[in-house]
């Protein structure tokens, strides 16, 4: 007996028409629908009658209209019946033909998604997502959108729906614009804090004492431009990209050694960096909870330098490594008291190629401040003041100041000579009033006013002491810390804060997140979470590539990975296809440069032929040394779950 595949028929429903006089009959209609977030239910878009049930009964054989038969010519071999369960098909010639289910075979791009999902498991991002957003499978949907942002290098989500149809993702179904907006709007401030807390727990569980003994975390902020007038955090401020638009500030904290994300926050664009520390400390205390206290050292740039911030760090038990502004009077006093020791040849460090010297000073603070009252500053701790002096920076600053002053002096004195020459021709006398009217252009005149004196005839003479005073602190950097006593360790910790700057570069440049592209505060929280995850994932894998390039294995490779951008590597991996069918699915054969990519990223290579019953687990905190992926350990299934 020959076998024939059952026809693929669209979703349909039954309707009734007619009246008591002429009789009733039942007809069959196809329809489309979408989710309405306002009504919080499915809403039908359109419907089309394709046939009717013969005999006037509710269930029975269907007589299709000709246009539907033209669209489905395979129906010529079948009789189709409407039953309580919908369509039922039987072959016209049951003696010689039997019906088999349609063979569903689909190919999707999967290599990049596989790598990103495994990295989410290794970083703890998947575990944190699942612990907070498991209801309605939101963790799978948010993870899928973060993967879309990386692969497409965009936070514009209008193209997510077609992307999801050709890409293997944690959430196997498509999400339209309305569903994505509803998903993002479901993310609350409480959800975000719980996500960071879950991430923190994962780090403690996975890394143990290695993570908690001494943690240097980099803290910094950047601005995101927005044209929207509906985002409450959008305000005029000092836009760090130089855009003449409103901005939203984004604060980020990450572990310096690994770049692993710890915390992210959006706040108003007109709030300066120095004003954010007090609330940040409160948030970090919530994230850590009652768990083992970390030996946490917060590393900040001079944008966070203030006496209030120092007192907040000390008062709340947070260690700090902070670059101080040279405008602070007490810092200037400490530098002047120790300048001779700082510039002495014996303080020169050959590794950093600069002078360094450390002293300890008493720092007075108020352990129980009262709003509206002056700080008592009766409590005291010792603070290490690490001073660094770069001779090249100093000499270059003095050389530039001297050259500009010389140029201004020569131009000014030329005007004075012309003034005397004119007076001699006119047989007049040069008066002090005439000399006072000799001026250069604004920029050049400033050098005359700041670094020159005048002789008895009114000619400008360079004041070397004024130049020395101007460059007195050029090349000098000061770091303050309550717990880092070694100047080399302090300098290394401060230089490693570039991790957070790398995150910002990834966030804004590589992933095109320099615009908010959100219409409401509620939706922006969820979108920001996906952007935070995407940028952290991207930077994590980028660091893996750099680390791999320093190994012996990389030197044996013929591929110079650092010559390729991370986005190019992801694009290459995205060409690895996954074939799905009834009962399982398998990946293409992975070889050549693609196998090198997976090795460099610390991700196991997906097997070429395997009946995968489940999808990769984003909550699996696998390490590089873990055995190959086993399907039965997964918590995710292909195209599983339900719509929002």
C-alpha cells in the first residue's frame, strides 16, 4: 500500500448560518489573530470562509470552495471532515493509499546562538534570568532578544519577528512588536534588583573564596542620547558623546579581573557622576543581602571624587580605590609635603616608567551624620595617598605652555614695536593708556595675561615662575584607598578599570546602543535589561578571544583571531545550520576555522549528528572543562512554551 503525506491545512473554526424557515448549515472559516496588550487577550484580525459541512450537521464531510481547492491541489486525493477536534482527512482510495503525518524538516541558523547560549550559562546570566523571569517563560524570551541584539548589532526590535523565524533561539516561537512591548513592560525595578542578586549568588557559588577574598570592581557611567519626550530619565546634561539631545545616564559596575557584570542602572541625564554614590551603596547592600561580606574595593575615576563620597564609602564599610582631583586643597597639601620624595630618582618604578610614592594620612569623618547639621568628623581612619609622577607628561606640558607663551610674546611685542615706530613717525609719545590698548586675539592674549610680565617700555617678558606654577601638578596623579597599601597594586587596580570603559564601547559602538529607541519608561526597563545582558555577553566572549590568542594552542592556529572583529566571528558562526525534524535535530558538521572559533570562545563544539531532544540550557553554569552537552540535562525545548 502506498503512503501519502497528510495535507497541511490552516487553522480554522466552525460557524453557523441560516434561519428556522430555510434551515441552518455550518461553514468552515480560516482566520488570523494577534495578541492585544491593552485587552490582554487574543484578538482576531480577519477571517475567510473556505467551505461548508454537508448535510446540515455540525460534523461531517466538508465541501470546499474552488479558490481553496486551487490553493491546495493536494486535496484531490483526500476527503476532509470536520470533527470535534477539527480537520480529519481520509484518502479517496483507502484500499491503495494510507495517510502519514507530514514530515516537518526545517533549517535554521544556529552556530552563533549556540555559542551565546552556552556563554550565558557559564556567566550565570541564564541562571539569574530563570530565577527571576521563569513565569510565562520570560527568561527564554528575554534571552532570545539579547541574542538578537548581538547578532543583528541593533536594539531596534522591529525586525526581531522575521529574525526569529530563521534563527535557533531559546524561545522557539516568534514575538511580534506588541508581544515584545508587553514583555518589556512586565519587567519591574524589583525584577532588576532580584536579577542582580541572583547573579551575585551565582558568582559566590561558582567561584567561592576566589571571588570573595579580594574583588576589585570598576565603576563608571556614560550617557545615552534620546529624542523621546516620554522617558522620565531623559534630561539635558553633559552629553559624553557631544550630542545636542536629551540624555539618560547609565551606570555600570563589573569585576575588573573578568569583566563579569555586577550591576547596571539608568538615572536622570542631568545628574552628575559625583552625586550617584550614596544610592549606589544602598543598592549594592541590597544585592549582597545577608550573604558573606565581600572584600569589595570600588574603583572610581576622578568624576566621583568628593568628600561626601569618601565618607559614604567609609561609613558603609565599602573599600575604595579612587582617583582624586588635584583641585582638592588637602590633596595639594599632601603632594607639596611629599614632592621631594615623589620626584626623587629612588622613587622611579621601571615597570610603570614613572615615579611613585605612598604616604598614610588621617581622614576624619562622621559615622552618624544628621541631615541639616554640620558633620562632626570625630571618627578617624587612615587613608593611603598614592602619588604618581610622570616626567614625560610634566615636561611636555611645560614645553607646550612655554611654546605658546613665546609665540604670544613675540606677536605682542611686534605690536609694541609697531606702536613705537608709529609714535616716532608722528612725533608723539607712547603713553601707558596706549600700551594698555594693545591686545591679541582672545586665545593668545590669555598667555600674555597669565605667563608674562612687562618691562618699563611695555614689552612682554616671560614669567618662568608663572609657567612653573601652572604646570605644578602636571603629570601627577593621586589615588586614595583605605585598604590598598602598595602603590603598584593600586596603580594596577586603577588601570584595570578600563573594563567598564570597554563595556561602554561595546554597549554603544559595537551594539549600536547609543540611542534609547523606547517609547515609555515601562518598556525601557526590560529593553535595558536585554541590552545589559547583550553587552556583557559580547565583552565576555571578546575577552575570551584575547586570552586564547596568548596561548600555545593559538600560535599553532593559522587563523589570527585578533585580526577579526567579534561581530565578524559571530557572523561566521551564524552560518552553521541546524536541521530540525520530528523527534529531534542536528547541527552541520563543524570543522576548520569554525572549530577554532568555538575552542577560542571556550564553548564546546555542537555535535554534527545527534538526536537533540532539548535545546541548549542557558541556565547551565558549565565550565570550559565540563563534558560535552547532554540533552537530558537541558531545561529548554525547541519551540516550547506558550505565547504571552
